[in-house]
């Protein structure tokens, strides 16, 4: 793969008027517009007709992560409001951290931090008292100790009782009751994200049934989306951007179905950039296992560009990961990735993608440019000229 890591991020910019950023979801999930880009041709329809455009015998890959109510608002006696945005647990596996009782430590962002010099913050709902105390600061992040009474609630219960849904920064309003439902996919089940895998927001039970009836298969993985997904590339050169780390898990059954699809040479279509990034990371972790690299199931930001010279097939890579399941007797595979997909990278495991429109100068837009090349400019120009709605609550694309 010939990838120029000194690409200028200004080449992946476009003018996005504020009024084109969807501030609310549509009344019906599947009534969003659908832009179809198929080998250079462009057309539009509505999402509820997506089955008419998916290749026969496709395997759709969904991200079943669940958005947590990660925003906690504490009001001081002075009247100042301190916002604590929970990013990830300080130690331990994320699902275990949500089940923790009595107290826990999390990495957080703190809004209005200058108003919180020291001491504990407290909020109560009449049944539970929640306390927050600063432990330390690492860069822009804080280690916050949360404790609560009564102690027999889990931290998951605490967030459900006190937290607010973390809408993206470009949605300029306070969360509404409807966001608790609509900023969550209908198949969300594994808590851990602070942002929704938004391509999945368009799907309904009716759409899933229609797809299944037409021979479209599906599998689910979990990648917990971090706040870094909203971070624009501020460095002039892509090589100077530091990619955020995200954690994922897949099952043995998932890997078996994926390998079968690849062997049968049938299409694999990830739903969302998070699913595509996980698929590509899985391939490279299999390559690392074959090459007997560090078996820590972590893929660093540019690591795949160093590994690429080995020409290991997708089948070989996935088979190697399945062997890991056999040797470890585990049914779930956990990994993490800082992989940054940029133009010039050759996609290994996807034959297309279902995705929303992305922010200018974002790593997600770079991923789309890697998939379809310079045609991304024509796609976004077409979308702007044809009244498509952008970003998380916006309309959808199918790239083949």
C-alpha cells in the first residue's frame, strides 16, 4: 500500500453550513434519505428501500455497543455547574467497571473545571447520593473517584439515574427525552460508548426482517466508541495526528461466519466506520499472530503499514485468530486499536460500507476517502446540492 502519511488535512476539508447539520432525528428512523454510490454512479432513494441496493448474499456487520449516560452535572452551592464527562474506567475491563459497586475511578473530562478547586461534589435524587472527587490530572483528562450511598447500586445504575445522554458537540441543544431512545441503535446491548455508531440508527426491526427475508445475513461485533471520534485533525500533516484508542470484542461464531463469507467470496458490508475499522484491525491482529509479533491484541496507529509487506491473505489471518480461540478455550476475543485508515490504504475485509456523512477534516472522512478515493468530493457535493442532512442524526450513504 502506498500511503503518504504527510497528506495535507486541508485537502479533506469542505464547507458544511450549520443549517445542514441535523439537530433532531427524523420522526421515523428508516425515513432518512439514502445516497447510493456504486462504482462511480450516484443516485438517491430512502433508507427503507436499502434492500434494493445491497449485493445478493451480503453479510452486514453491526456494532452492538450501547451509549451510556456519560454526562453528569453537579451544582455547587455557589450556583456553578460542573459537568463531568465519563470517558473510560481507570482500570479493568469496561463491562466489569459498570458492575462495580460503592465506588470507582474513571478518566473524565471536566467542564467549568476552574470553578472546582477542591473537595467533593454531590448530587442526590432522594434515594441515592452520588459524590465526585478529583484524584489527579493527566493532560486534559482527570481521574475522578465516584462514590455513592447506598453502596449496593452498580455504576451502571448510577449513570442511568443521574447521567444524561452525551449528544455530539455539534448538536447545539440540551438532550431531550427522545434522545434516550433515538441516539441508540435498536440492537444496542453492550454498554461502553460515549457516542453512537450512527449508521446503525437508521435500522428498524422491519428493515432487519426484510433484509433477512431477502437473504442478507448479519453479524454483530462490539467496539466502544470514544470521544476522540469527534476530534478533528488539527495537525497540518496527517502523520502528526494522534489517533484515539478504542476497545472491541468479537465472538468465535462471528469469526467463523466472517471466514465463511470470505471463503465463499461473498460481500461483507460493515454498518458504520466503527465496524469497518474493527474488521480491518482484526485482519492485522491475525497477521501479527502469524508473524509471532507481540500477542497483546493491540494494533497501534501506523503498525499496519509496517506489516503490509508480508502479503498474508485474509483467509490466513482469520484462520490464525480462530486457532487462538481453540487454544485459549475462550468464546470472546478482546482487542484494542488505534488504527488510522487514510487514503492509499487498501481495504482488506469490506466490499462497501453503510455510513452517515462525516465532519470536514475528520479521521472518518479520511477513511471514506481511502475507500472511494477522490470521488468523496463529488459525493459530498451531490449531498449538499440535494438537501441531505449531515452528521449523527443526518442521512445515510451506501458506498459499494
